[in-house]
């Protein structure tokens, strides 16, 4: 297992009240290979809008990167883990919503 200490220091472009960053900037700031980001994109781990990615998406990219490198999970496994994490987050929101009606 490898350990990485990448900092989240991103310069962004302000476009229509949404902060955006290019894949090139992500590669430079995170020291991630462009092919690796393209593979994440192919697996649907994040979406792009005209060659830009929302800064909100960076936490998902960071999670994918750490799952792959720190835990040595292949990209298909990373996609599955992130999907399950999304589902868990949604279920927790639903439980919190339902608990409001039970009190």
C-alpha cells in the first residue's frame, strides 16, 4: 500500500457563478497523469463541461485517486466504491428525513 500526501490547492476560473478547473490544471496540481483522469472519466466517475470540471467534483476525483493508489483498487473497483458511497449518502439523507416525521 502506498501513501500519498497531495494537497488540494487549485486555481479556478469563475464562470457563471460556478468555479471551474481544467483537466490540465488538475494534472499539474495533483500530479496525476492525464491518461488516469481520462480513465476516471471513461468510468463515469465525474463529468466535464466544455473541457472544465466543477471544483465540487474535485473531492470525487481526489477520493478516486486515493482509492486507486493508497488502497491499490483498480478503476472498476473504484467506480463501484464511489457508487456505493453515493448510495449510502442518499440513504442517510432519506433516513434523516424520515426520522423527522417519527419524532
